[in-house]
C-alpha cells in the first residue's frame, strides 16, 4: 500500500469550482475505496465523501448536490469536483484509502 497524494487545491471565490485529485500507483485505491475528509481550523476532521469498491458514492449533507466524487482508473486517480463553493468549505482536504492518509491539499474560499 502506498500513501495517496492529493492535489488541486487553491484559492477560489465563493460560487467557484475546484477539482481535487487523490492519486496512488497501481490498484491501491480500488482495493479499499477512497474517503475524502476536510480539516477546518479549530474544528474536528469532517468526513466529506466516499466512493466504495463497487463505485457506490456517498456525501455529507453539507456538500450534497455541490460535490461529486468519481474515479479514473486509467490514471489511478479519484476526483472530487467541488462546485458552488462557500466560505465554510475552506479547509485542508485529505484523502484516505486502506488506512493510509495523504498530506492534504488546501482549499481557500475567499472574496
């Protein structure tokens, strides 16, 4: 198992979009599924979305209808498409698979 790597974060205005990626070599992401979490300053780590080994997707109520999780097995990547971003979405976003965590990618929503 290899530690996943996140990327795609950045600074975006409210209402904007970002696409995060979670990448790992081989089939490591597919054997266990992938979960996205976020860590806001001063708050507990919060689960955001998951994709199971069968492709089933689940979302937290706070992001449902705005975020979409998907896979690209040819690239060994799980995407998190984030639309209609709000100030409250500002956080470090981390992915995890099979108990291994990435370092995270920072998303900042600011005008």
